[in-house]
C-alpha cells in the first residue's frame, strides 16, 4: 500500500485527528497516538499493529501478525511487555488472522488462530480493554490471558513476588525460597475465585486491574485457586485463568468466555460498574462476537432459603453442567439466594457448607424466566451425626488445623510454618495442634489419643476421616491400638501438585473404618499413616489434607 493510501486509511478511521496524523507522516503515526493522553477516539494501522486510541488516557496496540497485546500506554507511559515477550492468550498464538472494526463508540479487534479466537474492545472515553476468549477444543492445554508488565512500573512484594537474582528455586522451577526462609511463587496469591472480583497492581499515581469475568465457561467452581498475578525483578504479570490443569477437579469447558476487563485508573480501585455482577453488556449485543448470549437469552434461579444451616459457616449454592458454571452466596440466617444471567439448560445444584457439598438436586433454567425454588432442606451434612469425639469441623477445608491458613500462600517448608508433627489428646488438645496436611516422607504416623468408657469400648465403632485433596494417591490407613485397617481405595483426585502450590482443594472424600470392639480399650491410640502406590521425596511424597476426623457414637 502506498504512503498516500495509508494516510487516507488513517483519515477514515481517526476522524477529527486525521489531519494531525497525516501531517505527522507514516513514521510518526505510532508516536502521535502513543503520546496523546486525550487523543480522538479511533484506531490506526502502524504497519505491524492496530493502534487503538480510547479517547481517554489509554492507547493500546494489538499485533496484526500474532494477536498479542503489544503496548499499553497510559498517560503517556508504557506499561506493557517484559523479557522480550508481550501480553497474550494462552502462551501466545504465534500467528493469527487479525481484523479490526469500529461500531459507533466501540472498536473491536479480532484475532483468530484455529479453534481459538481472542477479542479486544475499546469504548470511547474509557481507560479499559474488554477481552473475550472463545476456545472450541482442547488443542491448547490451558485457557488464560497473561498481561506482561515492564519491571519497575509498579511496586512488587508479597508471596506472589520473588527475586530471580537472589532467591533459590526449591520446587519445579516455580517455587522460590528467600534468605529469610519465606517462600514465594506465582501460585501464592492466596485467593479462591469466589473471594475476588479483581486483582492488580497499584503505584503512586496509577493502578492496573484485571477484573475477572463471571467464569461461566471456566472450570473448578467457586473455590478454585489459581494464578492471579506475579512480580519479580524481570517484570510482572496479571492473569485471567479460565482453565488450568494445576489442582483441577473438573473437565474443561469450551465456548466464549468474557468479558473480563483490563482497567487503568489513577490509583483507585476499578469502578464498581465494571464488576461482573454490575457490568452493563447491552453494548456488546450488536458487535457480532461469536457465541455471545445477551441478557435476553439468559435466565435466573432464585431460592427462598436453606433449612438446616449452621450459623458458624457461610453457604454457597453452585450450579454446574458440562457447558457452564455459576454460584451464588446464600444469605446468612435464611439461606436465600439468587443467581441471574445463567445460560439455559439443566444444572446440578449443589449446596456447600463452607466448601463441603451437603445437598444436591437439579434445576432447569429457561431464557427470559426466573426459576423459583422453595426452601431446600440440607440432607447430607456429616456434622449432624452423634459422635464420641470430633477433631476439626466438617466444612470441606482444613482451616481448623495447624498451618492451614499459611498453606494458601506459602510452601510447606516455609520458615513461618509450625512443625508438621502434631500428636493430640482428645479433651486436652485441639485441632489447632493437629497438622492440616500429612505426607508419607514428612510427618507420617501422627497419633490421636482418646479415652472411652467401658460401655463405649464394648461395641464396634466407626471412625470417619474427611480429606479435601491428596497428592500421588496418598490416603490414610489407620491403626487403633493393635488393630490396623485395610488399605483404603484411593478416590479420584487432581493429578498435579496442589498441597505445595497454595491449594488444598480437591475432591472432598470421607474414609470410613469399622474398628472392632476387640481393638478398643479405656485408653486408645489412633495412628494415621499415609499409604500409596507412588513414592516421592519430602513434600512431594504422597500426602493428603484433612477436613475432619471423628468417632461415631
């Protein structure tokens, strides 16, 4: 294309700014749109990128060759890129067919590579980039968008920040130990999906946030933990993770996911109107984004309440099928819940006490309608059983046990962790002395001492051990005094690391053991040993995380 034709193209797309752009010449176009903090809304082609000027303080570029996001200039300052790489979906598409169009006050960039399409949108006068990811199959192993940021543009620090120049790698190339014994990793952001609406970095006069989508096509449910952000001496990253194999409990879902929003501010949190529960997406309806379903094509589920709740725990109502997932927090006291914006279909409804599934049913969602549910009576809470003693609580988490809170943002070897040993005596000890995790090569053989009356010891008793996850097939085999149980069958659990990467979340499972009366006495010793057909060293040996242990009456 000749220089004259290029200039004509720029006049068409930049409107009022075309004269200034033409005067700048072909070599000056990129500099013009990058340095202007309040240039006219529009887009240009600099030869390698589509350059989008938002009409506010943000100018961004999308590579015409790869579909990567190659520049984020906010108030004249470049934020994007580190290590010679740019921001991208997955690990980068490599090559893509990239197109751009303007529809009124929206500019839409589309990047297609085989079964994956990435969309970027700008709205006039906003310092936001709206993103969608449409993935048709599993030819890419993950579904994520990673924003790569230059070193030093935001202050680092925290458990998801490390120093490559001095910290030492202690596991799999992505867990680091500092000289003070603290551990750091991109895995250690310490939040479940349900816990956050946005994540980001804040500087002295600017902030950048990744506002998550509703995750309807993601996997793992409301309690899934994954990468959110990281920073080191080489740069920083923000993530929107939609499917990731690490500690994953569900099959991957496919289809259009979004919008999620990359939002710049002068330092404040992102506007509440950007959050996925508040975002007005009516402007998306006419853009032609493949797979987009607007408000009219969605339905709602509303429940009167839950019966049989415990006041000590939060409750969540989850909805899932092969195509989509949603969740709603139940109101304390009544358990009332409402879940709008759902795709039509039949869903498995699961009531969670904490993170433990305590009730299940099915519900059908119809477009344009509300499915009203009467009060649901919780039918599967193991806490309702009468017990002789209980260690911990049935809530689907190890939160009552030693080191549990630390493990969502640190490695088990962290200097801040208490010793992983933890024998306890029922009646004089408590759950806080019992280790949240056990590994075959670290703290095998933890003991629980308990007393029984003559009457209690005269009959067989059922011992229950609830676990939240396991690594390498680790599961508890028990010995009571001189009696040892059979080796239990290993339940299905995630096949990747979890206990060392900030997650105790797997498939909650309860092991039951029938202890014969002949094994019981007035003074008893319960010993837990981890068994597995696999092996490993220290914290990568077979292990498990505990939810609750009790002896039924």
